[in-house]
C-alpha cells in the first residue's frame, strides 16, 4: 500500500508586484486556520524602497457568521455578491477578508529583507533603515525568494 500525502498549493495575493506588498496563503488547515506569509514594504512607513518586513503565521477562521459577515463587508463583499461566488471563490474571499479585518493572529516568524545596495542612511528623518536579516542581489525577484523560502 502506498501512502500519498496531499500537498497544498500556496496562493498569491496582493498588488501587481510583491515589492508593493502582498504575500502567499495556503489552505492546509482549512477550515480552522489559513497559513500565511505577508510582505510589507518599508516604504509604506517612509522607509527605503528596497527593504521589506516579512511575517509568517496563521489567520484563525473559526468565527461566528456575524463576525465573518463584518469581515466580508470590510472588503466590500455584500450578501448579494457573496451568493454569486463558487465555494472556492468564497474560501479565497473569506481568507482575504479575515486578513483585512483581523490581521495575522498567530505569528511564527518575522524577518527583514533588503534587495540590492545599502540604502542611504539619511533617507528619512523619521525612519532609520533596518539592519536586514537577508540581503539579496540587486535584480533578485522578491516574490520568487519568498515563495522558495516559505517553509523556513
């Protein structure tokens, strides 16, 4: 008898380019929780364009119907639009709604990434550049790096 393990696909979310924010999520523990990796550019806080905060964790999905309705409304998904979605689309919509409404609730790891040259230390008076945990070469794809190292 051969035992096969089911592998779960990681789904990309976010903006056009990972350097503008986004991440990956996986339904391995569905319907209880969703594993997630979120990338936030330091430039969102006034920092340099080549530094990023990365956090890995879980979003708990076991919530009451009223709580999930509030989360869906947070992303503009009313009851009429909800009824038109397929079960797969609903799962994705609930994940993104819970992330927007509740955020990552159980963080297992946080790290910082820098792409390319060291940023100017005088970039901003309100933001001190980070000492990155990982420095990638100048043309390295942040999305590919995060996806390849998602299990760390």
